[in-house]
């Protein structure tokens, strides 16, 4: 088998050539290789039977009207282009302006212009919880039918293959859907946007299902842009599995319906993660304009992680009291009476609250560091 200059076989080369055209076009035609005189000059995917798959815009198709074997349209019910098979595709892709899409996403940090935030990619993998049980037991016995099961399956497919595009577009998120369909999704993009996108997707899914009985668990990883994408998928998949093992506060029941952020130590129910997000915002407001650098925040994180050591709690109390002594700006960050230092210390006394504060601080540091 002959290989091209990039050591790719003909099939891999044609897949690479057509892949980006699957995103930007919405009409796909199967044509005979001898029927289309332009086949050698346009990106295409060779198929059995002397056929090839070509991608076009709607206007291009209507102008050329090529001789086709089969015709497909994407994300539209357009009936103006003849008899076509309509398919939904979760294909949201933020414009990165160049070929190195992932490098661009990572290089944005948390802002486009302020030079803040670490240069990292975020990866989101999410999956519907207990879907098998939903099909088996979610429909009352007296109402079980093939049509109802098919309707449930079709509705979930619609959410992950079509509605997902609208959710991400509404947030103008800097990311790309790698796969979304069935009951799960895989997204890569700017690390900060991926986190907020995960929150929006879960909220939209909860509204879509209507009663909260069908839930979603997710894992979010953070990686250098050159990290192999297969490894990103694998490691984030492990975080997703950890989220699906999330237990109730009394540790007696596996609840799922959770998110794991970056490590298996930061696993939260979605409601708890909302608290983490709000605390990150409160901490960002408290530290804005402050002379406290990242080294100071890392010191707080270290003491919180080692809180059970005999000396850590007193050292944390001393560090907070001395650092924010007489600083009236830091009052009431939690909507409570008391100064900043007191509020942080009160959060640290409880194991679950302490975990939220650690995650919020790490999230804040990643977003506030000078870009690099």
C-alpha cells in the first residue's frame, strides 16, 4: 500500500482531507467517481463501489446539481434540495482563525485581551446516568411500548446531536464538539469555557428532561495543548467514572448526578458545584486589587489540604488574621456578618465546605495567573 508524504494511507489521507469540510458544509452527496468531473480537485472520501462522499453548501449544491447516488442534509429539514436523508450532528466549532485550533483555544487563557489565565485545554466528557434503568423502569408498566421507548431514545438523540449546538452557540464558547450523540458527549476547548459550558449543558438537560429524574454526570480535565488527545479522552473518562461514583453526604448511597473537576478529589453534586462557582466569584472579587499574590493563595490551599494536622488550623487562622487585619473591603464576602478571614476560616472547619473552598481557590488561581 502506498503512503503519502505524511505517511498516511489513501483512506487516512482522504479522511484528513474531508474532515474539516464536514463542519462547515450542510449537504453531503455520494457520487460516482466517474460521474463527477471535479472529484479529483475537491476534498472527498473514497467509498466502495467506485463512489465518493463530497461535502457542499446548500447554495453550491443547488448551483451544480451533481449526479448523485445518495444525498444527506445536516441539521436542517430543508426540503428544497430533493429527496434527502436528514441527519442531526453535534458539530459546534468555535472559529479559531487558523489550523492550530487547540493551540488557539488554550492560548486564550480566561480572557481574549487581558493576558490572564493559564494556557491549557479543557476536556469535557459527560454521560446520562443509569440510562438502561430508565428504559427498563422509567416508563410505567401499563404504558410500556416500543413507540414510547423509541420516542425517549429519539429525544435524547435530539438533545445531544442538535440542541447541544444551540447551547454552546448561545455562550459563544471557545471549544469544539468532538463527539455528541446517543447519551454522551466529548468536547475540547478553552479550559475556562469548558467548565462554564458543562454547567450550561447540565442546566439545559435538566430543563429538557423536565422533572430531574434523568441526570447527567461529567468529568472535566485540564491539559497542555500538545498532550495526546487520546490520553485526554482516557483520563477525562476516568474522571467521568469517578463522578458516577459520587456518594451522598452520609456516604451510604451512590447518587451520581455529579461533576469531577480536574482530579478525583474534587467531585461535587451539581448543586454543590454551583456553590463552588459562586465562591470562586466571591474570592475573585475579594482578591481583586489586592497585593496578595498566587504564592499566598497556594499557602492557604496547602493549609486547607493539611487541615487535620495539629498545626495547620492555627497556622491558617494566624495567616488569615494577619493578612487581612483591618481590611474593611473584605467584609461580608459570603453575605454574612464578619470579615473575610473569619468567613474563610469558618468554611475550613467542615470537610465538605473545605473541599469547596480548595476547588474555588484553585479555579481562581488558574484564571488569574499571568497567561503562561
